[in-house]
């Protein structure tokens, strides 16, 4: 999650207003990419926490429960 998403570049079409409009649209796309990266990272972290909680619950049960399945 330390990888930076590059910013969009401002074009040079000769029409300043058009360049800024295209830049704004492209920058919004870059923000979407950055948010997707962060969302994926948080999903991985949550999956690991669920896995760890399940394993911890199994380790904390009495020794005789280890003889039973599950």
C-alpha cells in the first residue's frame, strides 16, 4: 500500500480549458485506481484477521476438544 499512483498529466492541445477538463477527468481515474488498491489491501488484511481469529479460537479450546473434529 506504499506504492503511489501517478498523477495525470496536463495536455498541451492549445485549448487551456479543454486541457484542464481532460486533466480533471484523468485525475479522477487515477484516484479510482488508488482507492481500488487500498480497498484490495484492506480486504486482504480483513481476511487474514478472520483466519487468525479462527485459529486462535481453536488453539484456546481445552485439550480434550482437540480430539473432536472441527
